[in-house]
């Protein structure tokens, strides 16, 4: 329930209605409490109250019981009792306009992202890569960007990893060392992710984040992510929601202070976002949470234990609803103490004791006032939803999808030319060139025709000389021989 003067009415305490100030609703919030204490109903009440004020919301339905927000509620004994406690008569039950989404495209409109838009940092967390492998993945993304190779789906990333591995020597000087071991580890992690069914998440048409800002009939549209299957893969779930927040932060313009937020984003099971998150990612989350409120977006983390949220982020969550906590273990006791210390004390009760005494549907509530100051904590009862509590039927669910304004926009995947096709074409061209060169090298050379030997002019000259000189020399030799014999014979006679 909303009116401009009194704000968003969500709870009732000893002093009457407790409301969130519309101008402070984008200063983020926390809904915490043990299992079964009423967090889901609180989330539903807040979401439908924002919707009634014209503010669209994003909700992840991890248990399959939030689809009822699309249908009007009905009077029950519990609601009748609450009406008397809150002095309310004839509540106006009504549902909210809803669009169902599903990362796997089975229970709602597909929500896809491209590998390039997901980015190396979030993808590295999704693949559970170590620091060295993350560095190699960053190199692969950088090489793809420098060569205008778009990474849309997993086959694009696989092709790019293979290309970098085969040409690693070419890239070492400009980008850094790329080891075959790291490439192999990334490829194995991709295979594991594919086996979990995540292939359908990466591709086109990519989800347009502005579709989350829709209104219908003056009411904000509830974008409900069917996450009962997605939550079974915690890192995919948390990484996907972080991608959505990043897209909102990078896409939406600065709007400054507004009477009401442009969008409220509920992050259920928020502890999954922070579990084993590297410091770089935590710093990125802290930055987004701090700055996204200037884009008109309020983030409400839903978790069991306030200690699940890092202090740097917890300090930015000004609107708080704390359901009961049980102090059975030392960690539980620490959580109770930490939760109590985050509230402005109320002299009417001990906050630490109250946290352990709250009944289902009760909570300690503190919202920011018009000056941005946390109000004194109050013990209160959360309002009942005006929409249906629980799941709707499959037929009702399918009808809402068919009647959606987005029906058909994302349902058919598109596989346009990207890194895989370009690298394949380059590889085939290179292979063809190498084959042609090999064929040219192995083909026998044609036999040369023997040319007749030319007679040497020098040889012909000496042949002529020989024909003339030999007879002459022969005659001279004979004459000289006879003269020598005569001389020898004559000399003997005289002696």
C-alpha cells in the first residue's frame, strides 16, 4: 500500500503503520532471518507494495512459490485476524502484472547473455578458475577484442582458446605467457559447465535489461525468475544475478534522487554471491551496490544470517527487516549480537533478546527517514500479501507467458557469424594454402630435351693444323734420319 505522504506501508507496530520512505527506497535493504520465519512473505509484501506504487521489481523464485503474486489473494482466517490487529476492513485483494523468465528457457522467457558481455571476471568465477587461469582468460578476451572476434556462445570461446593455444608464441611478448596447462584447465571447466546445462544461457538474442523497467496499467511489472532449477547450481545462479546488476549499472543513466526507485532488485539467497568470492569480485560488488542507487535502482538482499553479507556492503543497506534468529551455536550467537548492534536501540525492549523471541511473521524493522537516518528499531508484524500466497497452476503459468508483451522476442536463438565461424574460415584457408604448397613441392620437374653438342671452333683449328703438320714432320724425320746414318757410316770409312 502506497501513498506519497505516508510512503510504502509494509508493517504495523505498537505505534501504528510502518512505511518505507519512497525517496529512500533506493538506499537498498536487507531481509534476514532463519528458515521458516517469514522472509518470503515479507519479500512478497514489499514487492507488491512497490508494484502498486508503479515501481517494477525483479524477484528470483527459488522455491517455486512466488508465482502466486500474479493472482489476487483471498480472505483466510490468518488474514482476517491480521485485519483486526491492523484495524483494516475489506482489503482490496489484487495480483500484480508478471513476466516469467527462465535461464534455461523452460518455464519462462529465455534470459541470455553473450560471453563477451559476461566478461572475464564473472566468467572466471563461474568456471571456478584460479588466479593464473583467470589471467589467461583475460588475455584470451583481450586478443579477441583486439582482433574484432565477437564471443557470443561457448563454441566461440572454445575456438578462441584453441586459437590462442596454437599461436601462443605470437602473443607472449604483447600479452603475456599463455600456458597449455591453463588453456586445458579452462576447457575442462567449460565442459563441466556445459554438462550442467548452462549452454543455453550464452547466446543471442541477448536479454535487454530495459525490459525489467516495464509498467502495465500504472503498476510495476514483476519480473519473476523461475530459479528452482538454477539454484541447484549456486555459482551460476549468483553469477547470473550479478551480471544483471552489472548490466543495470552500465546501461541505465544517472537520475539522482527520485520520489520512487525506477526498479527494485531482490537478491534472494544472497550469501551465494559472497561465498568464496575473490577480493576483486567483492570490490566490484561493493562498487556496484554503492553507485547503482544513483541510477534509481534499489537492491534488497535476502539471506538467513546478516553475517553472510560483508561489512562494506552491509553498511549500505539502510532499510532493514530482521526476522527471528536462533542462537544454538557460537556462530548463531555472534550473528544475533551483530544483528542487534546494527539497529538504533529502542528503550522499550532489548534488541538482542527480541531477535530470538520473534514469532513467524514478526520482525524488527528499521527504515531510513526523509533525511536518510535509520529510524529507531520497532518490533512489528509484517502485512499480509494482497496477492495469492503460494504457486499458481501450470495452466495459469503458461497463459501468462503466452499473453506477455515479450512473447516471441527471446524464444528463438540466433547464431550469427562470430569468433567460431571466422576462426574456422581462417583455419580452412590456411590449410588449403598449405596443401597447395605441399602439392607444388612434391610434383616432379619436367624432363629437359638434350641439345646437340656444338663443335668447338678451337678444336676444329687444331684438327686442321694436325692434318697439315703431321705429314711434314714425318717427311722431315725421315730425311734427318738418313743424313745421320750417312754421317755415321762415312766417318767409319775414313777411320
